[in-house]
């Protein structure tokens, strides 16, 4: 079987989830449409930057005497380790991103004409 393609991408699914949650939270708190839209734009912009920063790429030069099985095992171990670190960092950064968006929303709310 070949590769499986997901539609929409995990990035799009994650962003849609965050957008929906933010809109529901702000609406429940009594935010008007202008404030909700501002927050959603900020979230979208910052989440796109976060996602772009997670596109890791590097190479490892392996000794020529490694067997195909040893090479494949090493490849899997590196990928597993990197994915674990990416998930931990992603969770931390999403939390920080949420705090930043909410701080920007508060600032926007105080600076706009009433």
C-alpha cells in the first residue's frame, strides 16, 4: 500500500479546531464580532508561523559498514525521537501562542474606540 494523504491536512485540522475554540470562548465571554475576527486573524497568522517552524530537515552521514536493517532501525529511532520532541514542543508553543493571542485581544479591546 502507498502513502496515505489526509484532507484537510493535520495543520488545517489543528488550525480549524483552535479557531473554533477561540471563537466559542470569546463569544461565550460576550465578545463582539470585530473582536472575535481580530483574535481569529491573529491566531491564524501566528499558527502559520508556528507550523512553518516545525518543518525540520537535516541529514546524517552513516558509516558505510551499517547493514540495511541497522540503517532502517536507526532511521526509525531518530524519527520516533524527533516526533516525540516535536509533539512536546508543539504543545508548549500552542499554549504560549494562546496566551499571546489573548494578550493581543485584551490590548486591541482597550485601544479601539468605544
